[in-house]
């Protein structure tokens, strides 16, 4: 009999590293189909009834031919005029196998026809797709058609060469605009038309994308598309993947959701290795500089829930290969003039998030090891004691009753009165969540309703397998695992997770029996239990799952932390710490899809479970208040979920944290790049565990230098959660032991990671530290507090960016390639908040610069984007005004910034370099302990001060609402910076595709525009349902900052006879204007002009 491991390795339904996959493809054996001729047949475009196949409404089906092989059918479609999709399924035997249905859940509409109709209506767009036949080419092109005079403008042409088969994308490209900024008039009264220069067009057709000749290959269930890789091109994005930065080159990449603690298990190299498959799959990247000097960017997205493999020039530096190992190959390509346009087009297809609560942007604390109410209360009390803002508390599985999801351990000494605990925390402004794992403890319990209902209704995944005919018995089963770069196998017939209470189930009796699949979670040190898994690929089960949150939310929980999403399973029960590859799952097709009822092997739809987990939770939370008087107060509240991993499209339901990292500088280095890369694909709320979740080797707490630098790097990123695993002993129960002086360890971990705890540690051990080391310990609390208070003072800026994201798809924190397309330099992990506030964090320890003189080790080289000028950050969290501007720095400069870690108050602003772009408009508020919402103790109004910087013209859009209500989200389509007018009743005329069902536009949109030094403030849309004065006070303060050297005594302010008042503050070099918000919140608004005599 063959060795079971050998059989497993020969099984085609197994994970293969990307390099192994491509090596197998490159053998070009007889199984490989490599067609060389493309043929278009009109009869392939129609159904047997004679009607046109709706899938060809915006595309065409082609036959690809190879001698001695069956035809391969290729569907090429335009999804938008600049977005095309290539579909190929090796199992298709007829052109009618293609349907109008999109993939199961990634695209926002179920069919391409409905997607196009919805977006065309929202955008007011008319366009068609044409095919032109030529002896050598078929040309498939998108054409814009004017609704007024029928004028035609070709968008993108796809030239399909007949032989050798090749696809070439062509469109007209504009040249990049001149980088140098023109001189700016300082007197707004000059008639600008007198100075207007003639302009012309500078565009020409160019190849923007091309496959390799005969670039499509299939083998068995796998498909590979080979694409030409321009020698000038760079590639950025790639979602959550690790590596040394946002740009990646000459590497293999695996997209396959994996509980990959410390990012090191498959290859053994750690977080700087791009190849490692991680928790979340976002197979999306953008090619930049493929056409130097022209405005052309092309994004690629591979829409496949299984294993996606990318060969980014590793095998051949002129070739980029994208491959899917199972199911239909579906690649979406997005062309745009800029990265901004590419993001907006892409997110119109995969969707944008729903508007999240404002508190999401606050500071959050989490700990695996807060196992009593007293520990929670102590942490919150310490943050409040030290004037350290805190909005979210994340309580791990420690709160559960013996690892039973949806329960609370109410024993004395644990969490005996959760209702009172949550209420008290809310009274302090702290919203709580707990860890929800998609696993149901299977130990029998009369009181565990989730288990009993799931069993009674057959809601759990069943143990039904597609058996490998060469290994059909239970004893022959092996599960593939990885650790430290090596593969190994477990034998479920004998292996069990080493639980304290054991696991005596009979694998042979359960195997392929149709009984609930038997898995289990294992947290180490004997902790965890066996369990079952909800069949979330079934709509009825998803609805049931959503109802399970009722008890927790009635107790006072505010939001959900979705963990172990793969689902993660102890290695003794499944492949790669998840479900067995050959376990059969519902495939969750769309209603009406002829293949909707199919079951597929788990490996074929690997990330669909986690996608449906987030979806079920989101819809469940939105429905919890229905018919429930205890939760009626939540009916209009935005719900928030943060999850550990899924697939593209899940951002519509949840934020993302990037899995179990560790307290190392390598994890800090990649974590900023991960957030920026995810932002390119529309993932708004994303981030790593700040400070690191796991210990570094045996260190009992993170390096204080690392903590400060991590807080600096994340100070203005969208998601900020300090989260770590903490050492804990058993203090009760059968494992506690009898000697209180020698406690039995329940779990290993760190001693602490909260900033205040570093101060406590230093105070207790101050004699152990001296000099620079002592100074850094003393700096942790004040430095971290300063950075978080700065974050809260800029909360309106962050919120405006989050609000804008649901309109445009642009991220909150933006890589410089989004904001500064004229500067073609390669960029680091520096980022901008919205467009004008640059954060340039230091991501390496001073020890890495040991070869430098000691006074140079805190130097950091900062690059300022060209061509704008920049001002060093002059805003301070607790200063209502700010400090005088330093002289501006020219864009394109690399400056050396001295940023040592110091504990003195006057040194804190310089720990993390920040710069403000000329012409910037930055709103600022007073930092408070927590973000307000109507259900929390009422805070005094928090007036907004608008800081306006000299330089270029600029416009800022500000969005005011209560930060929590669903009906304040936009429901109508917003175009650019303006709102489409409603009908005569003031009701919206166009809905935002995918908008919250309760969205009702109850917000106030304030537009602040600076031209020269003239500022106009008005509100083109104000339907806020309440008194904004209770939130932001009755007046705005505008601070016009002046460059050093301006004769302030000669500055004049003209407010056009409004109620505005002004004065010049000589000490800080600024003109200060105050005005009633009532005057600004009108369509005509207020104009303020600040002028200097000639």
C-alpha cells in the first residue's frame, strides 16, 4: 500500500507554493493546453433559443485553438469603459457555459448587466461595446456616446490577435502636466482672464497593457495568464502581503488564507518575505510607470476564492504571470489616468464600505489575558488617570464561558455582572467588544443554546468529503501543515489536540459520515476544546448566526471583533490549520444561478467562508433591534466589525487587522506599508496590532523604543489598537494548584504593553536603568499620550477622510502616489492623511545605526513630494492655536530630521516628523477622553478651528453629523465635491450604489475654499437632523497662517460686512477670524479675504 504522505503529496487538491505551481506549469507536458489561435464565431454569442447571450452584451466569446486539443472558450467583457475582464474556465465545454453572473460575492451586483445598469444610472453615463473584425485582429472597444448629440469617443480598445493569440490594450494617453507650479496671484481682485495663456491637448494612442503571445495556459483545473512586464514599470499594492515595502519586484506571491502566526510558517523567513500566504487575500496590484511621461496606470485584480499564485518577474523579468489553481479564471483590469482614478473605478465594482462609527478612529486597547473584570476596569482607570484618550476595549476569549462563543463567564472573580460592567465602561465613554470565533464548543451543555440549536437544525458543516480514490479510508487521511518553513503532516486517525480535558472522539466513525464536522480550537498550553463550524455558505445559517449576538449586545457590547476567520482549526483536525482540503462545502451561488446548489471542495472556495462570516455578522447586527425593545436604542446606530482576514469585498462589512504579528522592528517596518497597500484597494479601516501581539523570543515586554516608534507611525493611520498576549496563571478551577506562591501558568505572554505600564515598570525598577535607556522608559507614557491626543485633536480630519471614502473609495491614509502623481520618485512608508498632512515615521531602531556618531542615530531622512512647498508641523494637541510657522521647505527635498525620543514636553512634537503642504486646510478640535455620541454621557460642544496655510489654492470638504447614526450616511450619488440636486421635495434623485439601507443624507457638508488668501465657506448640503451647535459650538475659528517675514501690522481682513471678527496674533504669526456657524452653514456662505498691501 502507498505511504499516506506520498498519496497526499500527489493529490491535486493540495496547497503548493507558487514556485512549485509554476514549475509544474512550465513542464509543458501533454496535460498542458497552450492555444495559439483565436477565433470569433457569431454563433457563439447567442443562446440555443437564438437570443443574444446576455454575457456578451458588453463583450464577446472567443475560441482558442490548439492542434489536437479541445477548444478553450475565452470571454472578454468590459465592465466599465476603462475596465475589462477576462474569464476562462477549463471545465467549460460550450460557450453557453458562461453566464451573466459575476463571482459569488466579490462584485457588488449579481450580474454584469445589473452592475453596468446601476453604475451607468449613478454616473449618468452612456456607452457601448463594439467588435470590429480584421484579417489579423478582432478589435473589441468601449465607446462613450454623448446623450445630447451622439458624439462618440473611444475609451479602450482590446486588439485580439488571431495568430499568435495575443491581447493588446490601447487607449489615448495624456502627457503628465508640468510639475512646476505657476506663480500665484495674491490679490483676488485682479481679472485673471487677462493673464490666461493658451492651452492645447497632448494625447496620443498608446499600448497600455499586453499579454505575451500565446499567453494563456491551462493545466487540469489551473489557468495562467502571462502579461508583458514593461522594463520601466513598478508594481505596488498586493493587499496584506508582507515584504520590504509597498512596491514589490521579482518575487512569487501566494494568496491563500492561512493562520500564519509571525508570518513565517511556509517559508521560514518572517514578515519581510513577500511569498508568505497570510490571513487575508486581496490579489490586487497597480502597475505604475509602464508608460513614463504619460498619465497611465493599470490595476490587476484576480477574482478567485481559492489559491492565487503570482510570478512577478521572478522566472522571467519581462513577464508577469497570474494564475488560479482551481475554478474559473477571472481577471479584472482597470485603466486610469491616475492612481486616484484607478481606485475609484475599482471600488465602484467591488464596492465601498458602509460609513463606520466615528469612534472607530479612536484609540483602542486589547489584550489576550484580561481575564477578569478588575483587569478591564484597572486598564480603563489608568488611561483616564493619565489623560490618555480611550474609545475601545477589546476583551478576548478570556471572557467566554469555557471557550463557548457568544457566552460570558459570569463566575465570581471573572465577569459576574456583565451588564453593570459594560454600563459603567460606557459611562466612561469606553465601547467594548469581544472575540467572536466561528467555532461552537461541542462539549454537551443544556444551557448552550447556540450548540443545541445548531445541532437540531443541521446548521453545522457536515463531514462529507470528496474522497481521493487512492486514499478512501479514514486511516489513510493526512493533513498538510507548515511551520518554520517546513511542511509536515498530521494523522487525524490518531492525533488529537492536547487539550487539558482531552478529545476522545472516534475519527473513523465521524469520517465522511454526514455528521457535523469535528474540529476544534487550540490556544496553546492545553487551552481550547473540540467543536463544530457553522455552515455560513448557507443563507439560512447566516441569518441564524447573526441572531446569536443578541445576548452579548443586550449585556452592553458595542461592536464585534471577528477572529480565527479562516476558520482556524487545530492542526490535528484539518489542513493548514483550517478545514480539510477535500471537505465538501456549499458553494453559495447567487439566487437564480444554475450552479448555485453545487458543493465544492474546501480548497476550491477557501476564503468564501470568512467572507460570509463577516457578511452574516454585519447583517445580523443591523437586525438585532428588530422587535427587541431591549435593543431598540440601537436601531439607527452604525455597527462596526473588525476582522482578521477574508477576501476582497469583505471591506464592505468589516475593517481588517493584519493578524498575529510580534514585537519586532520587522513587523513595524511592514505594518505601515500593509495599511497603505490595502488602502489602494478600498480597504478603509486596516492596521496591525500596535506594539506587536506576540513576544519577541523570550522578551517579557516590547522594547520601549519600539513602542514609541510604533505609536508615532500609527498616530494618524485609520485603525489604532494596542493589542498583545499577556502571561496569566490559573487563579481558580481544577488547574490552579494549591501553592499561591507558585502559580500554574495558564498561558505564556508578555507582562504588559499599555503605555502607562511602562511608567509603572520604570517606577518599580528605576535603579536598573540609567542614561539614555532610562530616558526612553520615561518617555513612553508622555510620548504615546501626546501622539494619541494629537490624533484626537485631528479627529475631524480623519472623519472627513473616512466619510469621503464611502463616496470616492479613496483611503484615509494615502500613499504619496495617490496624492502626488507629478512626482515620479519611488516612495517609502511615509503617508498623507487625506491630501495635505504628511507623516514620515521612523521605523528602525537606533541600534541599526550603531556605526554613526551617537548624536546622528536619531536622524531620519524625510522626502517631501515635489513640486509643492511644505511647512513643519506647527499644530499641538493641547494648544488651541499652534506655534509660528518655520520657513517653508521646497518639495523634492530630502531633509535630515532629528527626532530623538525624549520625555520633556517641549521635545514631544518632534519624535515623529510631520509636514503640512502649502495651501493646506486642516480642521482641529480639542482632544477629549473619548469620541462623543448621543448614547454616551454628554460632552460640552467641541468647536472646530480651521487652520489655513499660505500657498496654493485648495478646497476642503468637511462632513458634520453625530458620528453614529446610520441615517446620516449619504444615500444619493455624490459627484466630486458637490451634491447632485434633489427633486422639488429636496429628496435624493440618485442612490449611492451599495449605500446603507437606512442612509438618508442627514449630514452637513461644509466646503472651505482658498483662492490666493481669499477663503469662502459655505454649505451646499445641510440636512443634519439636530442642532450642530451642541456638537461644535456656535462659531468657527479660522487661523490664517503667515509665512515668516510677513509684515503682520499691514495685514487687512475683509469679511464682506458679515458677523466675522478678526485680530492678528503677532506672537504666532497668524490672523485669527471667528464667525457664526449659522452664517457658514448656508448655500451662500461667508467670504473672508486676507490681503497684504503691495
